[in-house]
């Protein structure tokens, strides 16, 4: 145990109920992403409480909670050295600057509005959060941001004026623009199509300049776009920027860098070496999508769910969310959001040119991707329906071939076709309900799959025992949702349906233990699939923390 930890243990070994209640409420606030300050009375009774709070925040960060845009305001300092998280009372002097107010916090840094006491000018001063616990990689990334931004000169990029260390705290000084971001503007609502396009033109031109300077931003998002008093957009926060001239980045293989709601698929896959200039174009498309619709392309509340959707699905077409969006602007947006980098715009300047053509009421030069690409996008947008329809087509083909191999019409043919048609119609209905985010629609869908499969097998010709393997296929297919509970629902429904099927159509000569053996196999299959899904989710969650 460290000296500070020992001191905390010695002084606060007898916890009072008020302290325990505070810690419980504080932990709940962290999980909800809320701010929760320390009462002054409690801090006077327990002087080292701030150290314990800081440890809680650091543990939450290591557990995956530190990557959000906002963290609790109360972080603590060490007794022997100054820390960025120790500035609980402002204003406070920091070298030649007077820190007047906190502007924001991120996963690595905290930004203050600072006044240079000699020049009497305001700047934005950023420093490493909890620097006494900062890793070498965090400090290196911090100074890489300073180096990347210091040589950039563009009207839509926040300029860096100074960088260094003060009392062991790395800091950089940037131009103070405002406290208003594009994210704040989006929350206000009522952004016209022309305003959205004009705003993105400014951002895209700035990104094009970055690319010509061999810099990839890799974390473009509304909260990293500042809006000045004249309504101009300025790109900031180069903490994840990749500089090609002297890039010595040794990122962990498979690490996921960026913000899930706005990162490109190649970033979500952790393919660091595949991140190119076109990765920023995807992020620009995601920003435009939110400007047009009021929500990011994948609006799931859990970042891990956003990553899974980003990898396997297509965003809903913006015109389906906002019918007022013109077709050319929707085409520009969706082209930026193509899964494959080579299918996006060739450069940021090409994107900006098309946006300006839209603003000038000129035809855009974007070429059509063709019918096959449209089909692929539809398949990614509605994968569950595509899988079902493909399976029905295979089954229909098999049944038709079986029908042609025997003379006359089999008695089971018409019931099988009716059930198959009903199953297909039900899948289309469930998909439409899924688009509307109807509650429990996924559970109802997987349960109906087991029930309708049972009905189809019920009318099949004997022996039906070989068709029981279809239940196992349903269980495995349910893993495509990446939801362990859905796999459990499919498993339970399949077991119940099988017992019903055996009681109605089972062979009387089947040994009595046979149904229980099959049920056991299905349960074990479900357990294995659930375990694999959970492992995949854990691995993705682990990779997204680095």
C-alpha cells in the first residue's frame, strides 16, 4: 500500500454512516455519468476523502468508464505534488496563467479558461487529468497533440500557442474560442439543411488541410468542434491524431481508438494500420448525419452496442428519419458512411466540393454505386430479415426438389408452403417493428422462429427425428444478435417446442430417455453459444479501452 493509501486507512479506518452513504451515492453517480461533488462538511471530517474519490475514478476508468466525455468533477491531488485534478477552487494561479473556470473534461485531459496575467488575454489551457497517475502513453499522446496542432495554421482549426510542464503537470495553451460546441448547437435543434451543409463545409475544409499536412484527426465529433461568436466552426482536440512524418505510435494490436458513435468501421475493428484519411471522412459523414437527423448513425446508449452495430449494420437512411432532407444531401452523407474506405469520397476536398455544389443548387458529381452495392447495404441494414429470407429460399428450393422427385402431390406440401409463407410474412412484420424500436420485438421474433419451425416439422413426413437439428441451428443463429438473453430465450423455446413436437409426432418406438437426451444437447448448445457471445463482448469491451 502506498503512503497516501496508508494515511487514508489510518485516518479513516472508522467509517461513519454518513461517509458510507456518500461513497455509495458517489459510485451510483459515476455509473450514471453524473457529477457529484463532495460536501464541505464531510471533507472537513475526512481530509483524505478526496484521495479515495480519485482512486474510485481511476478504477472506473480502468473498468471502461473513463472514456466518456464527462467525468465527475471531484478528482484528487497528491500531498507532495500538484495535480490537474486538485483545482477544486477557482480562480487559481498556474504559472503565468490564472485558471478562471473549467471548460470541460475528457478521458485524458481537462481544459480551463485561463487568463495570461501579463498579457491580460484569455486562452484555453489543457492539462493531463490526474497526471500523477498518468501513464507514459497518456503523456506521450498529450505532447503529440501539442506537436500536431502547433504547426497547423488554418482559419477553422484552433491554434496552439504554447506547451510545457509546470510543477510536473504537462499543459498546452490554445486560442480561446468559446465554450459553445457543435454538440451544443445540435442539442438546440432546428438546424436547416443549408446551415448543416455550410457548417460541414468549414469542418471539411479544415480536415482537408490536416490531411495535406499528413495529419489524420481520428476523433472528429461534434464535441470537438467549437463554434465562435460569428458562427464559424473550428476543429480542436488532436489527442488521437496520427502524424505520418514522425509517427512512432506503437498502439496495442487490435486497440480501438476514437469515439464509437463517430468512428469509422476500420477503427471499430481495431485495425490501426488500416486507418487512413478516409477514416476521417466517415466521421465527417457521421457528424453530417447527426446535423440532419438529430442523432448519430447508431444511437445505441451503450458504446459497445454502437461498435457492434457499426461493424455489422447500416445506419437508417436519413430521409426515413427526416423526410425534409433532400436526396443529394442524403447521398453525400451515406457515401461518407460506406463501410469500405475505397467506396467513400477520395478526399475531404472532394466532399467539400460536393457540399458547396449542393449549397449553390448545382448537381453533385457523386456517381451511383450500382444495384449490387444497394443490395449489400440493405443486407447490412436488415441482417436478421436477410438471413430469414435466405433460409426460406433454401428451404423452399429443397421442398420443391423433393416434390419433383415423387409422383403426385405430397399431403404435407400445402401445409409446409403455408407455414413457410406465414414465417416469411412474420419476419417482415418483426423487421418493421424492429425499425420502430418496439420493446421485446427481438425476443418475440426468436421465440416465433422456434414455434413456426415446430409447426413446419409437425407436417413433415416421417421420420422427423433428423429435422430436430434445426433447433440447434436456431440457437446458433440467435447469436447474431450478440444478446445472451436472446440466445437463452431461443434455447428455452426450442426445448419446449421439441417436447411438444415429440409428444404429438414422435415415434412410439423411440426410447424413453431419447427426448431428454435431445433436450440436454440443446441446452448445452445454448450454454456454449451464450458463453461465446459473452466472451466476444468482453473482448470487444477490453479492446475499446485502449
